[in-house]
C-alpha cells in the first residue's frame, strides 16, 4: 500500500528529483549551465500549469516516489528516460530526437463491458489484429527513441492477459508502465502477476459512487464489485492505484464527484483522475460536453484537494483538462496513441492523422 509523503520528506524528494533531472541535462547537453537553464524552464512550465501552487502530497511505494499518474515514479529508469525526452522537447540536441515521452497502446478491442460513454465503440469487440511480436517491434522503436512511460489500454487490456504480461516484463527495466482498466476479473493472483512483471500503476474506471448507477453506466451488474476488488488486490500487490472518473453533467451538478472522492479516500486510493466526457464513440453527436460552470467546478475541486493541507488525507485529484488554459494538450507532441491495428493517433479521442504525427511516425519507422 502506498504511503502519503508530506512536508520535509516531500521537499527533500523534490530537490533530489530536480538535481536528478539537471544531471540528465548535463549528460544530454554536455554543459551544466545549459542543463540548468532547460531544467529551470521545465520547472517554470510546470509551475505555470498548476498556477504556481504547491502540491501537498506525494506517495511512496517500495522507496519510489510518485506525485501523479502522468510522471514516472522517482528514482526509476522510466523517470530518467521520460525526463531526458522532456528536456529534448524543450531544447532538442538534434532534429531526429522526438521528445516523445508517453505511448498509449490499445492492445485489444475485446471487452466484457458495454459502457454508455465508450469512445472506442466503433471498433470495440473486433478481433485482435497485431500479434504480441508485432506490438513489440513497434513499441521497441519508441522506447529506443526515448519513450519513458507506456500505458496499456483497450478495449480491456486484461482481456489479453498473457500478452500484457509479456509486454510489461519486456519494458520493466526501461519504462514506467500503467494499465487503464475496468478492473474486471483482476483477481489477487493476477495483481501479483502484474506486479511481478513490472507494472507500476493501474487506473481503474469508476464513474459513480453508487454501485447500481455505476453498473448501469458500464452495462454490467458486476462492474462495481470488480472495481473495488481490483483496487484491493492491486494495493495488496504493491501497485499504485488511481481511479479514472468520467463525470457527466448531471453527476457534477448533484455533487457526485465529491462523493466519489470520499469513497476513494475510504478505499485508500491515492489518485482520482477526472476525465471530461467527449462527443465521440457512443456519445457521438450527443450534448455531453461540459460547460464552463461544470469545468470551473471540477477545477475548484481539483485545487481544493491538491493544494489545501486541510485535505491532506484525501487522494490527489487530477483534472488534466483544467490545465489546458496554461498548457496545450500534448497529444501528438509528447505522447501518441497506438491503436490495436497499428494506426497512430494523437490521442484516443482525436482520431485524426495530423501531418506532424505522420512525420514523427515516419521518423520512428526509420
Ligand atoms: S469504455 Fe472501456 S471498459 Fe467500457 S466498453 Fe469501452 S473499452 Fe470497454
């Protein structure tokens, strides 16, 4: 189970992480002063994004520290690879370096659920196209180019469990690795297998704190049970757990998000990640996108739990869309989505091949 890290310990860890990133810069640029300037810019970008506030907590598992699910734990090889690419993104050493930090991979379109909001509805339940070896040959190229974080999704990645274990084991010593899962069928035995293979974190989807409502949203009477079981099993195995939440307008208006955060606290979940509903997949052409008032409310909730020490014993509440005002989406720049048939997209929601993406993909194919 993760331990909450605060105050002096967190301050010391932060300083050591910055020194670590600076040292990566020294090795990259062969110049301490250049490294200092680029790291300063990286920190300043991060501070701008979070509004110059200070996160109140981080988490520690087995001597590795994390503060969210988008940056690898420190100290790990994945952290070094990820931040070397981040420095490359700010100041490239040469044009062949992509600065790509994260790769999301849909390893299957099989899934036991039928969710109301599924963005993959158009291809869901299709047969697998790429073999595990074909995934390996594609992922290897990105890892070689400096990708430091791999996220396996689907469909439901657990539906292809043996291949998932093979992939995680392969990149164990190079990358930070997560799964985006419904938790369906994630027994204690499987949790231990995932941990042993090298899994660092799991983001489990939970969209309503009321069992019946979540099950209705997910199209399965057993979904809520498996979310809770998967949380417990992964925590026992020593994997960092987050809850991915896709709150509808009605759910936000009825203060459901706050209730869900209370439930996450009760379950000792460290991170709640708020994702906005998008008018794609099953929601195509529907009026599901949040208005300014909904977004403001989510941002306020996120700030409250992340920066106010009165909520120290609560989870960190991420709201990536809330940072867009200060920082553009990194889809196609710092991360890419590799679909089940090998097609590359900027992200799982923007299924558009953009010229830069093709260019970057071409570089990777070289
Ligand atoms: S949202 Fe995820 S879990 Fe739900 S049906 Fe789609 S792929 Fe399956």
